[in-house]
């Protein structure tokens, strides 16, 4: 009996410590992991991702195919609820790879990496696309509008970065992931996948 009381006290102390850390030491609100008894509900929009138009002459296509497959399966099986950190990793990687794929197909990527003498990181890619949005999205003003909604500030990109680089500060929020998908991240990634290579 004494052991179980001791264990209970230890458990309570750990919870109190966690609460103290969450409230006082972190600058960003920490979301604790979801409970294990997750109920199935409507699947996240990324269950509908379609890679039929991928151009496999583009070296990034096979990686995009693998990422899209895992994201689609995770979306359909509610995996984004059970493994939200992994899901964020996958989404961020897919955004980065489809952005590069899109810029390669637009004949922009080689010039960009040559001018920097290295690959661009996701923040630099987003900044470049934002600055050249009128030209890059000239065929679809709606996608340009969606891009500006999703990346009008650094918040959404920073959120994905924080989950990956600072998981001690922020745990992925399921509703935020769904909102990010619904407000336009899905549409942007699908657009990037569907765009064909252009010839100069």
C-alpha cells in the first residue's frame, strides 16, 4: 500500500512539474499529446492527394510519391491523430519537396541554387515564391490568393519548423494541422504536383 501511495505522489509531482514547465518556462504554448482512445471521424483532407500527374522526369518525383503515399495512408487511418509529430514531419517535407519540384518545372531552381551556391531551405523557398508569386502563379490567380492566405506571415511555416526543430517547446495541435490543410496547404501542394514542366 505504501508503494502505491508513493508512486501516486511521484506521479502527481511529475504532473505538477510538467505544468510548471508548460506555464512558466516555455514561450510557446505546449500542447500535450492526445489521449490514446481516439475515435475515428472524418478524415483529413490530405486523404485526397493525387499524384497521377507527377512527372517522373523530374528527379524529385519519386520522393514526392513516397511522401504522398504515407501522408494519404496516415490521413485515411487517422494517423495524424496518433502520430501528429510524424505527420507534421511528413507535411513539411512534402511542402518542401513539391515546392522544389515546382521550381524545377518552372526552370527556376538551378538558377536559385547556383546564385546561393547551396540548396535553399524551406524559409528561403517560401520567401522566393512569395516575392515572385505574380509570375509563378500567372496561370492561376486563385492559387496565388491561397498561397498568400497560407503564407501571409511566417506563422504557418514557423509552426511546422517548431514541431521539428523544437519539439520540447511545442507539440502538434490536431486542429491546427486540419486547419492548415483546409485553408489551402492541400490546394498548394496539389497544384505543385499537377504542374507540368515548361520549356524556355
